[in-house]
């Protein structure tokens, strides 16, 4: 009897905690409310199964408790019960998977006219690339990646000359405009995730993965890596700022293009400017190393 009471209390406590828990999703900031709906549906289905199974265990603990004169009997098969269990399990699985398939189809079906944005992941920071006035991103090749060309953009591709490069700064995107996010990694598996957008996708070296979303409210949101990618995984963070159209255009006009970055690198090399790197040796002392930019 004690076991039955404990099981009932577990069910009641779990249900109450679910509804009064202070831990829930952050307020959504994109069009992917469908993802929240599918998760809530999964909670209802799995919650119903949990409550049913635990209460059934409590019933069995009372109904089949030890009593003088009672004897157990062996029943290896029960075709009727097996059909019920198989049917209900099938309905539960279909109920959880089917909505997800429809949402996934929408998730990877990019609407016509969507803006484009490229995210580059590497241990352990984020870089971003936006198309210039031509609205096209230039082609890339990993063999072209260097200190002066971190995205590996093909310098002979005219579409890439006006590409906007964002490194070491927050990403900005305009409000209420769908955007296709192209994801690349140059070293290990990463995962681009913005909790408020409900949007995430693995970044696989050698592949370009993608998804799309439409930001529906302005604000600043954290960008996280949701794939364990090494000892610096916890610091691989940045932020995305959703701007009103006028504020976004003002920010975009101040950014550096690929062509401008090449000119700046060439001028630095001609001037023989030195690049100072700081390193901390294992003995804890800080050392400076300098090298001429013209010798890169």
C-alpha cells in the first residue's frame, strides 16, 4: 500500500511541477511557433503515457498485494492485451512523429525572395557573411582560406567582391524579412542555435547545411554552439541583433566588404606593419611575438 501511495504522489508531483515550473522556453522571436506546438504535443502524449503507466503500477501494487490464500498463476500470452498495446503504441508514435515531418518540410523549404546569410563556425568563434548590393554570395573554396581570406571566397568571382564580412562583431538582421541561413564549418562539428528563434542546425565540415526563419521582434539574442566541439565549446558565443529596416540599413552601410578587406591587407603588407600576437606560455608569463605582415 505504501508503494502505491508513493507512486500516486510521484504522478501528482510531476504534473503539478510541469504546470507551475518557473523553467520554460524563452519568448519566441521567429515564425517557428510550429516547433513549440510539436514539443507541447509530445509533452501531452508522453505525459499521458507516464501517468497511465505509473497509476497502473499503483493499481497493481494494491490489487495484487499479498493476501493469505491467494495464489499466483502463469499466463505467458494474452493476444488481446498485446493487440491493444501494439495499437496504442503505434498511435502514440504516429502522433509524435507526423507533426514533426510537416514542420521539418516547412523548415527546409525556403520561400522565394528570402535574404541570404552565411555563418562560419570554427573553434571557437563565429563569423558571418552577407551578400552585397548584387544580392548574391560569392563562391568559396576551403583551399582559399587564409589570414586575409578567412571565408575562402574566390577572388575571381565578381559576385563575391561586395560580400559583407562580419568578424568579431555581432550579427544584424532586418525585422520581418525571411532569411536563409547557410552553415559552414572549417574544422569540427558545430551547431548554430538561437533559442528565441527555435532554429538550430548542425554544421558539418565539407557540407553546407541550411534552414530559414523570419524574425518577428526586435532585440538582441544569444548565439550558442549546441554541439560539443572541444575544450573551448563553452565560450563559442556571439549575438544576433534584429533591427528595424532603417537601423539595419544604417548598420550595413558601415560594414567592410571582401574587396575592401583585400585592399586593406595589401596596404598593410606594403607598409610593413607588424602584427602583434600575445601568448601565455605554460610557466604563466606573458610573451609577445611580432611578425611582419609582409612576410605572411
